[in-house]
C-alpha cells in the first residue's frame, strides 16, 4: 500500500515545492481527496487554504469571479505570501491573471482580439516556419543524445513570443533567462540566493528592457504586441507605463512556461506510451492528441482564489478571506469526467480538460499554445524512427508550474 493511501488526509503533501520537484504530481493524494474530502482544509502550511480537487467544483468556483477573487494572491506559497506582507518587497502591478472585474474585462479586451483563431491565421505560416526550422535543425544530426527542453521545447515558445512582442532575435535568450528566474523563484538553480535578490532582479531587468522598447514604440509603432500595449486605451486613457510593462511580463512568462512544459511533458508521455506516439504521428489524430497532452501534463499546478464574502458552497460554510487552491491536474484525472483517466489516449474524445482553466480567466493564449504544440509534434513525430529517455527528468522546484528543466533523450531520425 502506498504512503498516500495510509496517511491521514491532513498529512498528504499537495503544496510543498520540494515534493513536486522530487516526485512530480501527487496524483494518488489528489485521488484520495476527490473521493474523501474534495474541498479539504490545510491549516499548517504557512498559508491556510482549502484544496479543491474535483473538476465540477473547480469549474463552479471559476465561474463565480465576483465571489471567488483572483486579486489577493495568484497562488498559495508561504514564501511569496511573506513577501507580499512586507511592505515594499513586492513592488509590481498585477498581471492580467491577477486582476478582477471590472479591471480584468477591460484589460483582457486589449489582447483577446489578437489571439482568436481567426487572428492566428495571419501568423500561422510564421509559427509553422519557426517550428519547422527548430525541429529540422535538431533532427539533421540523424542520431544523437540531447536535452529535449534545450533543443526543442524551450526555443519554440520563446521564438514565437519574442516574435509576437517584437523583440529582436538576438535578445530571445534574455526572455528565456528572465522567465526561468521569475517562475523558478523557489528553485535554487535559478535563484541561488533568494527571491528578493534573484527573482526580483530578473523582473527589474525585464521591466528595464521593455521600458526602452515602449519608448521606441511610442513614436514608431510596429505590428507587434509591445506597440499594441503602448498605444492601448481604456476609457480614453492610455495604459500607465507600469501596466504596459506588466502586460509584457505576463506574455513572456505565461507564454513561455506553459507551452514549454506541455511540449516537454508531452514528449515524456509519448516515450512512455509508444503505441500512442504512433497514433499521434498520424495527422488525423494530431488535434485530439494535443488535447490529450494538455490534459495529461496540465502545466499549471494550481491558481488561488480568495473568498469575497461569507458563503455556503457545496454544503460547507466558508468565511470571507478564505483561500482556495484550484488543482487543475487533479481535475484532469477526475473519474467522474474522464473514462479511464490514468490512461494516455491520443484519440480521446470527448476531452473536457481544464489545462487552460475555465470561466473568464480561461487562458487568453490557449489558441496560440495549441498551435505551437501542433506544429512541434507535426514535424517531430513522423521523423522519429527511435526515441528513448537517456536519463531522468529534472523537475522544477515549484508548486505553481509543473516544470521540467531538463529531459535527456536519445533519438534516431528518419531521413528528411
């Protein structure tokens, strides 16, 4: 019997960054919580919170944004919470995913028109070109051992995001570095000192860089996102400078981390399920296979909601200020929603996964993330004659993002 089956519910570790780095997602613990206590209170975690693990409950909470607020905190993390409580230690404006209405709806309109399926048709060829070159450069070696993250999963979203923002190609590596240090603030590899001196420095460097771009775009706008943010207006007023920079930050961070880790986790899943890899190599299964990769990997571990007022939900009474952690990977293994949820099926239909969230905070970049994943695997899988792990995955120390820092693989490619 596993430890997750024997421990009291209060001792199931579903929150510490160390556990996610060492063991990956605690699916056994989440399954017990779904069965026995789907909204379970954890008191001794630095930040007391309710763990929400069922698909239905996460959906219901996400569709009540006036009651369950995003603004007070993005996620449950004792270290980040301590910093937010120390005046002056967290000097940044909220990003789009931390906003509540009416601010959220106004700010989301600025970006939403650029990321619709119709709008993406205009950049389809460019994303295709970027993905094809990255994959073909790797496979040109014929037979090699590589870090899949370094060679494929990381370059693609960084290239696309850099290109959309208007960042020169020679500066794309800076975007990658800033993202690692900001998202990986709990990981000593990226922040060897502490968040105040390392993670915050990365954010300051990013803001400084984009401040210069914003000044250039004020007088010389181009067809890129930095120009869009610089000249956007709400109620006839241009966005404050810090809000423009915050928009750049969330595009760099969210646009990179989630797609990178879905691509990496997808490759790992396919190596572990070779029959499904063969299915996904068939173009007819590409779209459904990408959705299954998203369900299976669920790169965002959780986001938090804070209760705006006393309420009763699912028969329980909750108090204003109560914190809820919405565990999307748990929802994506929910037995009430998915048939055989622990099986990876490239042709799974239907697939009501919550990898992009649900409700008004549904990921604004979902369509472009899907496009990047499709392009990567479209060119990669038909050319792979053999592929296997060449070492263990190296996971990120984080309870926010299910990151894989390195994925060593060995492959043999078919001729082009």
